[in-house]
C-alpha cells in the first residue's frame, strides 16, 4: 500500500482583530489530527501562508485547553521543530499530496480565507478528486473556493464549522471579521451543528468539516476512512 501524503495548512495570522490580543492556530486542532494521521502511517507536510513558525493561539496552551494530543505535542520536540519550519504556501504543489487538512483557531478568518494560494490549492485538490478537510474556524478557507463549474464549493454540500452560539460563548462575535456559520449559509452550504463544544463532523463527498476543537480527531479519522476507500 502506498504511503498517504497529507498536507496540513496552518494560519500565519497572529492579531485578534484590534483587541491587542494574540490569536493563531488552536493547538488541539493541529495536534489531534496530526497524530491521528501520523500514527496511521501518513506522511505529513505542514505549510502556512508565510512559512516558518505559525502563531499559536495562547488560549489553546492554557491548562483548561489541554488534551492528550496537546500534552503529547508539548512533549514532542521533533514535531515542534518541524512546525517551526512550515513551507510557504506559494511553494506547495497539490499534485504531491493525497489530501489537505486545515486546522482552525481564529487566525484563518483573517488570512487563509482570502489567501490566493490557499484558494487555488483547495480548488486543485477538490476539482481533481482529492479530499479537503477543515475544522472549527478553518471551514472559512472554503468561502472563496469555486467548484469546476464556477459555483461556490460549499453550495449544496452539508457543512459545519464554529457556530454562532460558540462564537458568542467566547465573546468574540464583535471581534471576528465575519460569523462563519452565517457565511457558509450565504454561500449555499447546508449548515448544521451539534451541541456546543461536542464533536460533530460531516462528510459530503470529498469535503469533511468539523464544528469545533473537539471535532478535530474525528475529522482526521473520517479523512483516513475516505482515503483508504479510494
């Protein structure tokens, strides 16, 4: 069996709007999928818009955010070293990979949503029959992506992502550039959600989306199932 080659794309954006606080990617949403995929034998490449060390959302390093996967990450010097040297998105070729996975955190709302390299990359994956997965805020990366027929990628597809209720719970409704749930619906996505903070993952064809940090590992497992069936 061929080794699966999976691309993980992280944000390079570190400012939480004009609050003066930091954001970035959410550790659990990177670590849980990374280990689920790597432990299954996948070969993983990490990229970001600017390359180098992507910013970590400091709240995701707090004691209350710790999970088995994040504890493993914080003890994993090799992975931390790999993370510090992400490849710039402009140097990534979709043809080299079997699938792409986008972890969330609030950062992607500001950079990856509008990043031309990311948009082109997702279109190349999806329109060439390769799976695309995104969790929490990362389904925002799909908003400007088009299917081969020119329609929004999410149009007519079942999707989820960080809900308006969850955004309200973290008191960032007025800080974020847009509410993800609203935008997915505006683009024609058939949005649904599970209970706040519970794992909720949807697969529709080649697209896998997860609602929140707790959905990250399940989203990666669904991606593996899809790849192993292909």
